[in-house]
C-alpha cells in the first residue's frame, strides 16, 4: 500500500531543504523545526506534509508556539 504522505528520513529532508544536517539538529533542539515521527529508538522521520507546513509557516513568518527565524532569500536566475 502506498501512502500519499511519505515519511522522509533526515538526509532526505536535508537534501530537500538544502540545509545541513547540523542546522536541522540545531532547529530541532531549539523546538523550531517541523514535528518528527519516532520510527525506532534511534530513528526519526518527517511526513512530507509536516515539512511543507513548516516551510509555509516560515514564509508567513508565523508559527505555533515559538517565532521562527526567516530563511535567507535565494535569488534564482540564469547562469551566464
């Protein structure tokens, strides 16, 4: 059975967000990252929907509980 809301592991989340694993750990410790799912004693994952909601909250500059810092703006353009 496939689920429409997959669980992503840490390195997948890091790749998706283009953020280092250590910055994700830092945000988790501060309580400013998306809620995780405990998959095992030493294993966590995140629903894709939770990551998307976290991104949306950062774009709005709002969060439930703590105020989240804004992500740096990336400029997208054509390479010369």
